C-alpha cells in the first residue's frame, strides 16, 4: 500500500472523528460537567421525631440516629466563562476531555495512556503511553491526532490558572 493511500485513509479517519466538514458554527461544545446524582426516593418523607418522645442522643449513637432535618441539595456551581464564551477549566479537567476524545479512536488503549495539559493562553496537551500499552504505529497515529483535537477544544475551553 502506498504512503499516499495510507495518508488519505488516516486523514479521512481523523476528519470523521473530529467532525468532518462541519462548519465551526454548528459544532456543539463537548460536555464538560455532569449533573449531580440524586438518590431514588422510596415514597416516604423524612419525619422529624418530636423532642418529647426522644431521649437525648449520646455521641456513640450518632451513626444509628436519623438526621434531624434533610439538607436541601445545592445546585452545582456555575462554570466560569471568559468574555468570549469559553469555559474556564483546570488542567486536569481539560486532560480528561482530551483523553475522553482520544478513547473514541479505534485501538486506543483502555489503560496506560495519560494526557498532560500545559501552557497558559494557548494551552497544549501531551500524551504519553506506558510500556506495552499500545503499538508504536498506534501511538504515532494518536500523537498525530492530538494537534487537531487540541485545536478543536481550544475553541471551547480556556485553561484556568
């Protein structure tokens, strides 16, 4: 197989993963936060016992007693954004986003890959692989996909310092 055929196939695969010929205006930002989980209810309300029916609790009974009142669930903190609409995220969160996008690639290793985000205004990402986690050819292919992926994510995410 010639190098031109291999390059064309690689370019086609990367462009299909990164959105192909979609316009930048129609691309939705990647999911950055998850909604807090809520415990399923069993249909019974938490009822506070009257103070006259209850004996004072001792510190050693604390794990067995029911809390006096259920605290309301606070809404998740609002994600900070820049004036141009980009979300401010710490380096770890951006690294998780990059790694999540890379996991969508064919033959990406389930374990043994780590992403490091560095820089300031124009942040960048570096991928490293543990020994024997992937082949040299696949590692090269994933490293070649990184610049396009980082370029795409920089449109939606800014590094929080």
